[in-house]
């Protein structure tokens, strides 16, 4: 933003705090449109005439960003109802045409019983917030005790706070891309090292970009599914992140968000293809439209990233990683006071290789090294 001559003003949800010196306002709930509008209108240092755009790169802020654009007459997607199709898992899956394979999904109302769900979904099913929140709040339910624990984050009665879904037991891939004018303008396909759910339960989150030349059929299937989903849900011009289960007999749609991908995916995309998704997202928020994407079609090296955890005995250091592996970019803190981010991360590593299988092995080796020192 500063490269464009813009100054950021942050609205953050407690306990998050922006870097020192950045103007901001703290709210209790970043999804409360009433609260964030009051935060903007009452901020003593914020002149509304100077505001040129609203941006959220986090899923929990997408609805509020669209709402603020509408209220303040700013460019970018201001259709809150469309945003909900990409925020609410039930609305999203029920809004797709019948031929798109997906998990069956229903709201958990206050009187929904465990027996009712097992009769509908079988002995194993998934409970998650209806509005997302990532794998950190998703639970695979295999027993009544699992079900009761899964309801713990939803103590207040609401008929639309949580959903139950059929469990899809398959490897996960995802599409990062740019959608504009009702068409797919650019995309890439990424494979998780392990499922996000396993990472949320103590594993290590890692992913790597796939080589289109090695998987032409998979890429075509993923792009077809992406186009069908975004068209059916009437996606606005956007940067998106779409997750897919790669089952043996075909692809099953997981979910799709109107935001940048998480983790270090944007950085991996930029290093591999020269595509800066942050810049595209900022341009959309400023009303510049979807730019022409000039991507490297045959990358010399493919990149992946690992969200590193603290070692079990606290002895693992950045130097240990750099001495053992060929790492492109890295940050890692061995301090016991290190800030712990999503999926338990206290740092990250980005690695690359011209060969996809070698890249995959590098990531597996770093993950194992992080897990067992």
C-alpha cells in the first residue's frame, strides 16, 4: 500500500495489535457490522473524505469489508449477500447445482440430536462453524462425546452458528486464483503435505505448488470445477481460495473463500509465477479492476512452504534448519516467549526445486526434522 502512496488504517479484533505506529481501532467482533462501522465513524484520526478503499485479506473480515464499501460508497465488491455465499458453508453448498459433488451439509439447531445426525450422515461426520474459521475449529465426530465437545465453541443458542457435514476421507488440494468478468483469469494448484485438520490437531501445516506438466488432467478437472462453482455462486471480481478433496473417482468440492490464500501461499505463488496476489487484491479494493496477469508459464523452480512449530524440548534453532536444509526464505524463533500463530507456528520456511517430487521430499524431510528434532 505504501508503494501506492497509501497509508493503512487498521480495524482489528482484540487481542490482535498492529505493528507499532500504525493507526488503528480495536473491536470485540470483526464480523459485527454495527461495531466496525462505529469504529470507522468515530475514529478521531480518520477523515472519511480521505478513505479510498476497504480491504480484508482474512476470511472473518470479508463481510464487514463489503458492508463498509456499501456504506461509504467505495469501490470493490459491496454486495454483502454475495459475500455470504462464500462465508456460510450451508448457503454455499446448497447454492451449487446438483451435478457438483460436495459434502451434504445442514445447520445444527439447538434441538439437533446426535442420533439424528448419525442417522443422516453415518457414524462419522464433521462439525464446524457455519461461517468458517478454518480447520482450527473443525471437529471430526465419531462418538457422542466428540459431538458434545464439538459444540463447546457454540454455547449460545443459534440456529445458524454451526453446521454438520458428511466426512470426506481424501487428500486435499486447493486452487488459488483470480476471477474477473465471470471467467477464470489465472490459477494455480497446490497440494497439502497433510490435511489442514491434522495440522490443527498438532501436526505441521505445509503445502507445495504442483507442476501442470505432470498433472494435466488434474489441473483441467480442478479448473472446470472452479469455474462451475464461481459461476454458480455469482462470484464478483476477486482473488479466491478454493479447496478440493481429490478422491480416487474424481474431485469433490470442499469450500471456497473470496480472499487471499492463507499461510505463505501468496509468497510461494509470487516466487514461482511472478504473480503478486496482494497487489491484485489491493487493486480490486481501489476499483482498478482485474489486471492482466503476466504469469511465468513454465517456472524454473516450484515453491512450497512449511509453518514451523516449536520443538518439543525447545532446543531447535534457525541455524539447525539452515545447516541441515537448502532453504530459500526462513524465519524461526526458539524463544520460549515467541508469539505462536495459527497451527502452532513460531516461524516458517520456503523451499523450492525444479522437480516437484524433490520439492515434496524436501518438505517431508523438514516436517519430520521439526517434529522429531
